[in-house]
């Protein structure tokens, strides 16, 4: 048999027999001294080594990349579809916090259109959740915004979009609408198994990064993956490899240190998470070496993030406590991780007394007694920088309150308001935290955060559409009369606006039903 050398590709024949060598000799007429033999061996070893391996400094894509690590930032996930407009999504220790909005997914398995959890299109989220305004408000408060694509539920965009161009368009609609320059790819379940989708995803994201670079900007890309106590799963590691192979410049890999679903052997959740992160570190070190991609001076830690599920995890016996948070935070700071996140901001509170089984996961509370502490306050310590967030914070120039152009009713001290109802006051939109009538103005500066009945959503925007009540043609329903008794289901009109009685009523103004959805006996007929 013949073999090939590593560099020249020539066939090398088997060596001559000892008898032939003795007769012919390799260097006829010369005898080799021991020193000459040793020198020859050394030279041969150098030649072989240079033929088989290229010096590491010649294999790097860009040696300069290895000199600088990215920012170290904290960003809790905020489940957009699990909270109404009265819940403020900002959290942390106040030092350049980031809110990671999740999750953008395909409208369906066959429909390549970006939605928020399939429940809202981008336009519907703007109208029904005030999401555009809330993002503007987050930035006005000095925080930053990133968007997460994917998640554990529904269909990830790269799976539903069957072409690279359609996938790029879907991503771009989100990035352009919200001015996003940092994205998070949360890959789980089917999205990790579909290799064709993985290749489309890598190609589309890489192309978008080139577009951003060509216009003088950048698109930071994080990939978030399930993690075992030993590190990334095989499919997760392959997802990272495919993104790198596709030319994606990854800002980092975020490990979901949660829901291990295995016997932890008496380890705490913090200890299990540290073990998992050590495993991820070793995997990424080897992967980047194999891909000949340079790492920052701090190594793989500088391109890693951690995301615990605070409090009660989906796995019944796994509970991430405040003590676990402190231990994991200390480890992350010691290792200089690039990112710390948590699932989720929505859950960062003690469950109320009427929630009896805290072992049942809630999307509104953690399941552990937090006292006066927050997980965000603990986990954000030391992560005081921010990822890329190109959208400029607009100047605070409130528009005059005008019922003709206002997106919501102008606040009135005489009107009742139900939880979540939004009003406009002094150029800003506020949402009621509970049922309220009268009381201090929404922007009363003497009211503490706990005492005020209102939460600031954001400013009135120039592009807002005016609030308008539904109307019906004359004589569609009788005009409401203060002295008439109305039974449930009866419909009336007030100045052309239709209402329907929710129960028996008399002498109660239907107009209150516009903002009072709880106590008013009347509701608008849409």
C-alpha cells in the first residue's frame, strides 16, 4: 500500500528491505556519525511538523479580534405576551440594564411572518400592547433593548421560512421596526434538529451582519441553548458550529442553566450551573480552536452568558434560590462572563398569598420568598455595560394633550378606570395598575412607585393614530335614557356610540364603560 504526505500529495513507496539498503545505501561512500544522525532526525521532525500543522498565528481569521472582549451586560428576558401594559419591563441594579424581549416566532408552521408568540403581529403588538411605545419608554429611562427569536414554544422563523431571502425579510421587519442591533437566537426543540433551517439561519444572519457593516453599523448576535450539567447538548454544540461555519460573527453563547431534569447528586442549583458553565467553557474552547477562530484574551469565558430560571423551575425538584443567584453571580464575575440573564423579569417577585402551590410554575411570580430582594438586583451586579443598541433616545418633547389626536382618552379625575386601561396625561401614556377613580394625577411627583395607581408606559408618539370610538348609523339602537331600566343584553347608543348592558341597570352612564371594564354595567359594542 502507498500513503500520501500531508503537503505534497505524492505517493510514498514502502521502504527498501535491509538487504537492498545495505547493498545500495542511502548515501553511497559516506558514513554517518551519531551527531549527524541526531541532527538529521531533528531537521526531519521540523519538516514533518511544518507539513502537518500550520502555525496557529497563520490560521486566525483576524488576529485583532482576539485582543478585545465585548461588553459585560445584564439583560433579563421579558415575556411580551405574558404581561399587560401596566407592567414595567425594566429591572436590575440600574446600571445600563438591558431588556431582552421575547419571543418573536413564525405566525404558524407554514407562515413565514414574525409575530410575538403567534398572538400578535408586529402591528397588533403596537396597538394592543403598546410595545413600540414601551420600547421607546425603556430607552428614555436609560435602559437598552434586545430581541429574542425562538423560544421553547411555537415555530422558529428559520423553520417556517423556506428561503434565505424570506427569512432575512422576516428578521429585518423586526430589526427595522424596533431599531434593534442586538439579537438573541433562542434555539430549542425542533429548531435544533432541523439542519436545513440551521443552514438558512446562518446564511441569513451572516448576510444581515454584512449589510449592517456595509452601512457603518453592527449586528450583535447571541445564541441561547439548552444546557446539561456537563455542558451544551450535542445538538446545541452543532448549532454553534453551523452558525460559525455559515460566517456568523457570534457575540457569544448563552447557556440556559435551568431545567436539568437529572439527579443533581445533592448539588445546589448554583453548583450544577457552575458545573454546566465549566463544561460549556471547555466545549467552546475546543470548538473555536477547531474552527481556527480567535478568542479574546480571557478565553471562552468572554463569549459566554448564563441564564438561570429564577425560583421554581419547570422540573419540580429544581428551585433556584436567592442564595443560588448570589453564588452564580460571584462565579460569573470571577470568570468575567460576557452576559448574565434570567428567566424572567415577569416572574421576579414573591407569589401572593392566594397562590397556594408555589411548586406550580407561574409566569407572574418566582415561587420563592424574595422579601425585599429581586433576582435581577443580585444577578446584575458587576454587569454594568450594555450591548449594542443603535436606536437613539429621542428628546423628551411631549405633545400637547388633544382629544382629537390622542391615542387614548385624556385622563379625568371624574372617570373610573379598570386595571390596564390606558390614558394620556401631559403628553405621556399611563396604564392603571388597579381599578381607580379620582385620586392624584398620573404624573403626581409626590406619589411613590408603590402608592401611585398608574405606571408610565411611554410618550405620545407623532405616529400615533387618534383614539376613536365605534359608531353606528342613526336608529340602529335606541338612545340611552337615564330613567329607563335595562336588562342584560339590551343595546343603546349615546351620541351614536353603541353599548350593551352586562347586567340589569338603571341610571348608570354607559360612557363610563369606555374606561371602566369591571364595575360599569355597560360595555362598548365593537
